[in-house]
C-alpha cells in the first residue's frame, strides 16, 4: 500500500494566537473535530500548528508572543466553518460540554448554524452555508 501526501488546494487560512496553544489545539482536535496536521515547538511554545478541517480548509495557530510583528491578541477572533451536518456537530459539542453562544437555528439567508466559544474566548460559527455563487 502506498500513501500519497498531498497539499490542500489554495484557500484562505485563518490564523490565531493563544495563551495556551497546546490547550487550544487539544480543544479544537478532540472536541471540535479538526485534524492536527503539524505542530512545531520552539522553547516550550508552539511556533506553528496547522489544523485541517475534515471538510476542507483549516487554521494555523501558535503561542502568543507580544511585541512580535505577527502578534495578535488571543481570544478576539471569529471564525465561520462550513459543515455538511451542523446538527450532528452541534449535538456532539453539546455532549462535550462546549460553551454555546448561539444555539442551532435556521437563518433568514438559508443557513442552519450555531456558535461556540473556545477556551481562549474566540467565537466559532458552524453551518452548511458555503457562500453565494460567484457572478
């Protein structure tokens, strides 16, 4: 059996910094369902981690380093993640005790979505809306 390693198609990747990057990685992988593709440490901090969303795309994150050029305050991000089955994901996250900010509901624009807060304070919405078609 041969395995082919492929890079994901070009997409937009959100980036986060965290006070407790290993804890955020654990939350996003073990509760939310991201896949840890890479994590590199530097002196006890996470220099870079890549978490892939099984349905496409992903995020990159690392430990908060105040004063660096790419420094972003932890806990201030908002992400939207597309999932084909928001109801099943919502049920699984509730079972894990994840903090719900908005319960699952149908939206006027045709989406079904819900919002959670991660341990750092970032907000994550999940729904099946993939955006409007390009003209």
